[in-house]
C-alpha cells in the first residue's frame, strides 16, 4: 500500500480508497473535490496538511504508524480527531448497523432465535461504546486538554508505551466476537443479502475503531502520562 | 486465540532482503508472526526457542552451525544460486533461491509450509469439558467469578483457568459472545436470560 503525499489529487486518492470518505468528512472536507491537490484543499480548509496526511495514511496502512511523528502533534489536534471519530460512530455507524440489523432480522424467519441473540449482543456492544464516548467527552478529553494548556510552554520527550501486557480493548473484543459469531454460528433461515450488509457495516466500524484505538492507546495515553509526570 | 500462528524468525544482514521476505510472507501466508534480526547477536538476545522456522543466509548458518544444525528441518537458507557449494544439499535443510522468480519462490514457500505445518485447528481439543460447561452456564447468567467459585465449590483461580480455557477453545472472548454460544448450543435456554 502506498502513502498519500501533499501534491497528489485528493479525488484520485478517494476514488482508489472510497473508505476514506468518512475520514475526510471528519476534517470538514466534502465530496465535489474536483482536481485539487491535498495541499490546496488543506490550505483552503485551514488544516495542518501534515496531520491530515498522517491520519489518512495510518487509516489506509495498518502497518504504518509513525509514533514519534504522531506524538509531536498538538494534543488538541489528536483530541479533536478522536472526538470527530466518536461523533461518527454515534451519529452514523451505530445507527447504520442498527438499521441493517433490524431490517435483516425483520426479513428473516421470525422464529430464528439466533438472530434475537445477535440483536441483544449488538445492543450490549452499543451500550459499551456509548458509555466510553460519554466518558471521553465529559472526563477524559477535557482532562487531556487542560493538562496540555497548563504545560503549553514545555517540550516533552517522546514516550513509548510497551506493547507487553497490554490488555485487549473491550470494544474491539466485542466487535470481533459479534462478527465471528455471525460467521461461525449463524443457524436457521435468514436473508443472506441483508446478513452480508450487516457484516460489512460491522467490519467497517471495526477497522475505524482499530485506528481510533491505536491513536488513543499508543499516542494520546503516553502523551498524557508524560504530561502528568513532567 | 484458538490456535497459535506460525512463528518465524528472519536473520538476514541485508535490510532490503529482510523487508522483502517479511512482506512476501505477510502478504501470502498470514496470519503469521515474524520477527526480523540483522544478525545472530541480535537474534540471541531474544531467542526463546519457539520459532517454527528460521530464514537465514549461508554465512550466518556456517558461523553458528552448532545452533542451526539441530534445527535444520526448520531452517531455510537463502541461496544466491542453486549451485552454491555451501552447505551441501540433501542434509535435511531447506533453501530458497534468491534469484528465482516470485512465482517459484512462492511455490517453494507454499510447499515448505504445507509439508510441515498442520493448518487445521485441532477440532478434538475444542470440546468443552463438563466442568467448563458448568462455568460457562454461570458466566452467561452474569454471575461474578467469586460467586461461581462458591457455587461450584472450587477456588477462584480454578474459575479463572476454566474461563481462560473456554475462551481459547471457542475463540470467543466476551460475555455476550459466550451467551450467544451457550444459547445456540442448548447449554442455556433463551428464557433464562432476557432477549
């Protein structure tokens, strides 16, 4: 997978990777991109092109994660980005899966009890995610921002968080189980086409949350730790 | 994880070779775990004896023959050309021709992995024991580990071990996931939990 650079036409990049559309939307960029370069569009939207490109590139390439560079961005940029992803989960992705799932269940045989269990499963996932988002907005993000405001004149060293002993994120684990269970254990009569739509929407959210979590655990948390101990 | 992934060590001094081999293996043979080292010294620092395969070059192999000879079934030498004299073929080790086409290299790797690793997870091992089923039935009712221990008259540690084994046998990590499994397999009826 190749990286995106400032001189490239954003429309060409998005044509190649339509999954970027929600990501550019988070930065306030809408379709109707014409043939403008990434750099031009960033200037017009008053975005830091370096930050924009790093977010796009880490989203597209799961192997690409320049920790040093990411930790050098201002805390408020990272918090803003994570806030936007939370909004997107809350306003688009969760309702989207829910809509597909309800339609899928209503179009399948009513006595198929496995589908009801899947619905219950989805709601417990939704609950967890919404709880985390609420906590982010009320407690954690304001805390990160106030710390960085207090320490704005101090340059902090880069921190590397050890991968060892890291516990799995419960949100990711729930999503992975939800997908895996549908693929491995679905039984009875059901609508194949709608089932696929549900799995695709789960998969899209899963990928997005993976990137969100990498930034959360490997960038923002170490920065905050560094600020707390400076 | 229900089964362990292939665990591979790459010990090559040439950076591009290391990256190239790593990409090829990840692209075509995932899921796979790869650790790459520029030299044998770096490799020794983390050596845990648990690699399934070692990819290395002839000079590193020769200099550390004591290490590699007992592992020759698991060692793959990257050779510049097939007529290379070092070390002699036919002694149980594998080789990969550096200058062959990608197609040939992939075929050889496929052959190597197919002949030595059993890809299918061990089905026989994945049945839950009756005690594990007892624990599972209680987990999905939302009972805490401590209460499960009291109810079944076992220690908290035993409960944790059972939980770990259930997760690894079923490949399901979360309580809602386990609930689904329990209902679909008739281990608990839908009426016992709220749908």
